């Protein structure tokens, strides 16, 4: 019998709770209370997430406030993402043994292969990037989709899915975004026209390729691709009581606090 992992298919959620729940699930997976978990979710309104170590000065906070765009800092690294019409995922697993025990890049590669299979299932030829970018390229822009790094999924050399991973000694949390649409006006307001002028040359929104894409069907395709890629079965479930309680605690103590979201 195939090993059983979990699938949590969430409705669109609040930016701050989305991050809190991802962290809570990762904590329970790390301590062995929950199996490896793929969570698929969305956003109840356009929201901006910053990488864990990103400078707040990268964004126009006044514009975000005026446009009622929540700003939350992710537990994972990377650079800023404007979330909205997209599929967002998180994946949590242990790293002290098993398939994800071979380091950061190997884990990135394996997860990216699963998403490449999902894209192939909907008729898109996409592949994980095999080379690592140099540091200067990565720090030039505050936007996640402005450039691609090792393991991120590309189509025609354009970024289709962005991701970032946090690792502990016994587990990992990877978060990723697959944009369906491109929100040019809001991106310009947040980052400035100069920084976003070349973004369309670097990224590809999924509905640019598949205008009739159905979110529900694509979620099923992603789950199927994970099962195929890792040789496992996914049990559709909901967060455990312990995860829900921990998410509420982390939400209050961390993700609703300006000292976390806007730290320098």
C-alpha cells in the first residue's frame, strides 16, 4: 500500500491567517504529529507577502494602506509576491529521514518536478530551473517573479511558479505561488513603474496560456501530480485541532504584529 500523506484544500483566506496556518501545520509535521502535508489555498483579497528577511523599504506602504492591501511577512525567504487570482501552496515534511533528508536543493528539485508534472497534465511543457542564479541577480529586484532561481518552474524561460523554503533540523516548509493573472497597476503602485517594467518578460501568468483554466480542476491536477511524482496517496482532510489552535496562537503573537510584518 502506498504511503499516505495529507491534502488540505482550503477556501480563500485572510493573509495573516494563511501564514499562521502554514507555520502551525509545519510545526505539527516536524514533531511527527501530522504526516507530510500539501495545502492548497487562495486569498480573500489582493495581499502582499514579504520574504522573511526582506526589507520593508522595498515596498510603498502608503499605497498598500490606501488600496487596502494587507502586508504580511512570510515564514519562508525569497522576495515579495502580490497574491490574488492564483493558486498558492504550502508543503510541509520531515527532513531528518526519508525523501526530503538530502538537503535544500534536492528538496526543491523534487517538489518542482511534481509541479512540472501538473503543468504537463494541463498541456504546458514546463521544467524546473537547473542552474543557480548569482547573488547579484537575485538582489536586484524586490519582486519574486522578476528572476528565477534553482528549482523554480519555467515555461519558455519565463517563471510560472515562484517558491521559497524554510528548513529546520527536522523539517521543511515550502511555500509557492502560481499566478493566474498579472496585476500591473497594483504592482506599479507597490514597487514603482521602473521596477515592474520588465516583469512581463520574466514571468508567465497561467491564464495567459490557458484562458479557460478552472481552479477546482487545477487543484485536483496538482494533487494527482504529487501522488504520481512521490508514489504516495493523498488523504483529503482538514487541519487538526492542535494545528488550528496553534495557528490562532501564532496569528495573534506574530502575524498580526507590525513588529513582525514591518521589521527591517
